């Protein structure tokens, strides 16, 4: 029976939209995955030596131990927010002659291998290997490693128990913030407690039996609760969120664009993926901090300009590149309505410009890094509004991949094609290149003026370009309808 | 009046639709019947300019549908759930479509109010997004949205599927009322022979993309259709 389940998993994984992609995209994503794993691995390997170098008096293992308690709590909170027990995919199995106990074991057993549990291993295992190599007691280190793995699993199963409970979440959050607070003000030192617990464990690996017992207990509790809940009106219920309707009649002042703008706002706010993109664009504002704070980049203005475009460009870049695929689900309907393509596209331009302006206002504190930086951001913002909006709208007419709005937002690449990588050239590299050209021969200000002028030209000749874009959308209508009908 | 001339649609070498001539006079209630793959939805999609015919053209009230978009302002349609915007509530969806058809919020509200019985208390004020409604209720919302803004032509693909018996009867009543004054042309397709004979004054049977029967509805129509499909 479990081999059958395993086969199902296998098919689910390899037939998911994740793999139904072009080769180029697979390679790029493969590189990205390898890069992520390599960085975690190297963190595990080198953290011992880094700790030793920065704190030569302290034992690296003890330093790590003193923070483990925080890690455990932080992990729980993270899981609470992100991890759900995948019960929905056993729904088709419920009416088949399979024992419920088996289904429950299957669901719970599967969760053991979830990415949330695997990730931390990339730190713990290499760290433990380095410890043993550096002459720590092998038994002690193995006990420590086993405990860490067991605690991760305990976190896994604790999460499923408390997941439906808001009180549990807030108590966890309060405990974590409370201890950090007490620590900060020197009232109570939780690191000592953490350190003594885990140091004791290294000294007496036999204590590993405690997390073993805890894990068995948690598994049994999970098993019992879930077994009693395998009903369509209980655990296996699609959660239906209550609609929250906000009055958007203020948008009526935009005349013919109003219905589209209202719709766009609802589109962004009520779907996971668009919401993630929207909220991420605010994080992009902070992107500049990485560059502006480092000495290395001080003399590389091209890099700084690159970062400056990102600061205000988060929304334009991330949202704009999937226009009109966001609306792929009902694009057919839109095309059968009496709409003006021009107004439809203009509403999108308008939204991108407004968002860029808002992000630009939010970026005002960058004045702290000096006027030059601020001018770079201003020039970048003007370029984003003037040129990037138009380029992305035009590029959007090449979008041929359907996007399922109901799918989750995080790390979802549905709708991505090679186009999404090519588009980086005109929207990011061209302005940086132009800046660099002018900067090289005429200096910083000339470079900035060049970018700003380009943005300004785009803004002034918007009408002309919008006409071209509208024509392109009308020409490509059938191809887009056809492509958006294909489920990704 | 809808006039279709030499419409064909080919995918590669496979011909899925080939209708030499089809004229639907203004005010007619027109039914399209056929098995799966007969080309009903393809015909509607071409009529709505959602796919291009391989040859031929359709005129909708003197507008060639793939040359001008003027037909959009007097044509209402509902093909399938992908015509709905999943993340809107039904009220918002009606408002959106109404907006595009030149109705203000008050117009939409009063228009929708007529359909209270049709909705059977399951659509309005439920605080649910369209994506969370059942198939039948989604269909109800889609059909009513197609009627917004007094269209001269109403196109409904499989309107009876997924509807409960009461709503099927109410829908038949609504469709009959629409064509009463011979002002509104109604095109429906269906798998349900008895519904279609009830509603439509003319029925066209498609088979593998070709018109095989074209008849005025009479007492014997249902029998004739049943014997045609009983193979």
C-alpha cells in the first residue's frame, strides 16, 4: 500500500507544473536551487571557524548552544505561519478501500520529509561533522545532532497540533519576544539556560531519549486527533474565506478607467500571489541598504544606480512583467466585453506609476546616505515611471502563460518563461549601461540626467507609445486567448 | 440578425466546424444541439470573436465580428466559469460588468433585484467570492451578468447544465420572456433535448461540425431529436 502512495507522490511531484517548463528555465532554476543549497552548506561548514575567529575565547559549540532555544521557538513561529498539514490530497483516497489509520500514517509520515524539516539539516549536519573533525567527543556530538533532528521533527508535529489555535501562536510570539526583551535589558539571560541544556546534552548523550519520547508522544497525539477528523466537514475542508468588501467608490473619479482600477485593486488584494508581489515591492525599497551601506560599492556608481532602480521598481518589475497574465483566467470574458483596450491598458500604467510614486516617497529616508544617492533613486524612479512601465506593458503582450491566481504566492514561478529573463535587459541593464556611458565621459550628474531625461521622454511621449502598445495587444488577442486557455 | 457565411475552423488537417450558411433573424430563440465535439462552443467562440475562423465571416447586426468591435455593446454572453472573475463577490462582478456596459451602480442594483427569485437567496449578500460558490450558483451569476445592459443578442453555452430543477424552469421562463417582443435574439446550446425544445423556436443540430438538421420547433420536434440521437 505504501508503495502505491509513494508512486502517487512521485507522479504528483514530477507532473506538477513545476516540471512542465522549458529546458532553459529548468536549468536556471536548477542553478538557483544548487546555489541555495551550497550557501546553506557552506554556512554549516564555515560557521565553526567564523565563530572561532570572531570570538576566540568562547567555544563555538557553546556559542551555538546558547542560541538554540531561540532557534527552536523561532522555527515554531515560522512553521505556524507557513506550514500546513497537506491533508487535501488524500481526499480522493477516502472513498477507496484503504484503512483510515493508513491514510493518517501516510499524511503524517509524509510531513517528516517536508522542506521545513530538511532545510535546517543543511546547517546541523555539516556543523556536526566539523565538530567531530575538530576533536569533539564523537558520542556527544552525535547525540547533539540526533537531538537537533528530533527537535526539528518535534517542531513539525507540534505545529500541526497548535496550528489552528491563535492563542498558541500569540503565546509563542510573546515568549520569544519576551525572552529577547529580558535578554536585551539584562534582566534574565536565556542564553545561559539554552547553553546549559544543550551543553549537558553533549556531555551526556543519553538524554537524547527525552526528545525521542517527546516525538513519539507528539506523533501519537497527532495521529489520534487527525484520525477523528478525516471528514469533509472537518480536517478535509476547503477553507472558505469570508469575502471582505471595501468600498472603492472613490476610484470612480478616474472615469472610464475606474472599473479596471477597482478590479485591479481587488485582484491584488484578494489573491495570494498578487498580494505577495504587492507586499514584496515594499521590501524592495530596503534593497538599497545592501548596497549603500557597503564601502565596496562606494566607487561603483553603476551598481548603485542598479540598486536605485530596484528601490522604486519593485512593483513595476514584479507586477508589470505578468500583465496581462494575471487576468488570464477570465481574459476571454474581458475580450468579449465592450471595453476600450486603451483604457484597460492605461489603468495598468496608472497603477504602476502610482505605486512607483508611493515607493519613491517611502524611499525618502535614503537622504541619510547623501544627496547623490537620493538623486540616483529619483532618477531611477523617473525612469521606472517613464520607460519601464511602457516597456513592461509592451512586453506583456508576449505573455503566453496562464497564471492560476488561487495558487500560493511564495516562490511560485507559474507563468514564468524565458521572456521574464530577457526583459531584464531593457529595464535594468540598458539604463545602467547608459548611465555608465555618460558617467564615464562626463561624470555622475551627466549620467543621472541621462537616465532622468529618458524617463521624462517616455512620460511626455506616453500617448504615442500607448497607441503602439494598444495596437499590439489587439493584434495578439487571439493568441493570448488561446494560450491563456491552456492550463499550466 | 446574425448571419454566418462559409464558416470553417480547422486545427491542422482536422476540420471541427463547417457551416455554409446560417441566418438567425432578430428576435429568434435559437437552439444549438449536438454531441460533445460537435462544434457548438467553437461556433459561439467564433461568434464572440474569441477564436478566428479558418474561413468565412459572421455578421452580428451588420457588424462583421472580427473586423469591428461594435457588436460588443449589444451582445451579452456566458460561455463557462472562466468568464467569471473568481476573486470578486457576485455584487462586485455585476457592478464591474454593468460599468463596462454603461450602467451605474443603482441601475445594476435595480436590474439585479428582478432576479432575486432566480438567485433563490444563494447569490446576493452571502459574503462569498465567486470562486467559492458552487458550480450551479456560479452559472446563475454568469447568466444574469450576460443579461446586464439590455443586450440585443444573448449567447449562452450550456445554460441548463449544473442548474437545479427549479432554476432550470425559472431560466426557461426568463429566456422565453426575453424573446417575447421579438427584440432580443437568444442563442443557447444544450445537451438536454427537452429543455431546448421548450425554449427555442428553432433548433439546429450539429454533428462533427456540420449542420445536419435545421428545424422549426413543433410538437414532434422532441421525438425527432430523440430518434436522431438514439444510435
